[in-house]
């Protein structure tokens, strides 16, 4: 994975941690958008390969 991909991955994890720790949302409420972003990242990686 290139440096840009690593930065995006780190930002996704940071955003997920921020939602988990500092919001009133339950995991079931923010998991779908976060998993959607993870899937898009995976699909982009496979497409580029």
C-alpha cells in the first residue's frame, strides 16, 4: 500500500475511534457507514491491482 493509502487508512481508524469514544452513537448506528468506507477502500485497492 502506498503512503497515501496508509494515510487514508489511518484517518478512517481515527474517525471510527472518535465516533466510538466521543459520540452518543451506539456501535450499531455508526458501523454501517464505517464498514461502507472500509469496503470502498478495499474495492479501490482491488480495482487498482
